């Protein structure tokens, strides 16, 4: 009942937020689940460093994220405070990576919302979805789904795209004109393509000591794997049926390897068990500064593959253990067989074999084909500068 009343109040307040005066010199930033992560994080850091005449503030529902930003010396407020609401209502620009609920939906009226999203997708998203659990929200528009997810229906004013191919996808998925799709790429991916010395400097300046500790630990192994599975609508476990962590750990030991286990931020998992050659990383932790220090990505249907592929000489294993089941829940934007690269495996045994034989190389021609199609030239420019220029914030 309290949740229902809170949403009723939100619906009442939302139209009032349109008449609140907003300042073009105030920018607010927020990310999914209130965490200090993803593309808004990197644009926030850039704006604080390079736009001294703008008031840039991180807003979050997470006290931990607010404290993290404040420790860096930047301004941040919890959305349960008066200042959180005040700056959310005063800011002309909202930079988010999913929905206005990354900050607070009911005060988003009148703001220019720039959705920086979180990469290029493999699967149909939002209003492009026609089956599975999310169909109830976007297609069937069931009352409960619509009532409790109003931010899903708030169109962004601008959207971070990459190429004309994805303009079509994003304009359909978010019901916006293609002219609102900006070819700017992903700010977080600049860490993947710059010299490692620059990434280490970033880590020392902005990341927690834990990130540096992880990099130091994995540097002692011959091969470093990172497992980043996608989120499943049906809330399946992070691992496939039959995924034996003991056996997986044993094979890593035999090959002088280690694996970073990074679930999707929506996924719940048991982190009480420990293994010698596995490091479990909480879903709210920013993995991107660490990725350049890994060697092989293990994923399934996650768009992370298209970020990772930007790094030459890195390997990829696509663990499609539940392909037949998964395609019943979600549909792909394209034929994935023509738009993936790396070693494709379908069973746990095949995954272990690929690790033992180091069969995870990526064909260079296929890698370049995907980069050209999915990223164009967006990652050849400074993404933050390009974003601000296309918004006419910078000339």
C-alpha cells in the first residue's frame, strides 16, 4: 500500500515539475540502481574536470554511491534529501544510462534527458520487444507493469547511438525520431582503447583501492578470464545447470588462469563460497577499468561482447548453453551467427575444453567487420567531447 501511495504522489507531482524553472548551467547525472557506474560516470568526471562554469552533480538513491563521489571531491546528493530534489528540479540537463528513474522520474518534467544507455544491444529492447516477460510492459501494457514503471514510457530527448544501423534500433525501441540519436559511442569504452598507463592513472585517481588490488592479483596469472553473462528475464541463476564451480576452478588452476566472475547488476547470486582461482565481483562494481587487464571474455547474449571486441588481441568465448530456451524468452535484433566473433560453445564441457586448449581467438577480419558496423568512427573521437559538442554545450 505504501508503494502504491508513493507512486500516486509521484504521478501528481510529475506535471508540476514541468513548470519549475531550470538552469542551463546545472547538470545532474545518475545511473541504474543508483550506482556510480557506466557512461554517466565518465561524462560526469569529464564535466567536473573540464567545465568549471557548469554545476555538475551526481544524484542517487544509494548512500554508498553518494559517499563514493564525495570522497573524490565532487558534489553528490541522495534523492531522499531536499538538495537531491532541488537540483533534480533545477537542472536543465539530465544524463542517465537507462531511464529517468536513474535519478527520479517524478521530477523529470521539463528536463532535457540525455540517455547515454549502456552499449550496443544484441537483443531487442524496450518497445522493440514482442515476447517474454517484458512484453507485459511494452506491448501488452498490463496495468501493474505500466503503473509501477512510468520511467519506461518517458521518451528521452536525446539518445547515445553509434551508427545509422543502431539509429533504427534505438528510435524504434524508445519511440523517438532518428534525428534525436547522437553518434557518440560509449564514454566508458575509452578506457578499453587507451594506453594501459592512462587507465592505471584513472584507477589511481578515481577508483577504489579494490580495483587496483584486483589488477595486482590477476597480473600473476598466465591468462585472465572475465565472465559477464547477461540478465535473464526469468531470473535464472547466474550459472547454467551443471555449471560446476569446483571443476571450473580446477581447470583454471591447471592452466595457470584466473577468472573474474561479474554478474549482471540485476542478478542475485551466492557469494559466500570462495575459490582459489575465482574472484566474484559485486554487480554494482565498475568492471570497465579492469577489463583492459583481462585476456578473454566469457559471455552469452550480452552486448558486452561489442565493447570487448574493441580491444585487439583479446579472446572471446560465447557460452550459449541455453540457446533454445533463451530465444523463447527474448529475440535478437539480427542473426547473431553473422554478428559475433570468437569461440562459440554450447555445453559446460565445451567451455572447459576451450579454456584447456586456449581456443578463443577472434578472427581479425570479423572483428573489424563488427567494429565498422556497430561502432563506425565513434570510438575514434573523445566520446565526452563529442557528446557535449553534439548537444551544443561545447562549440
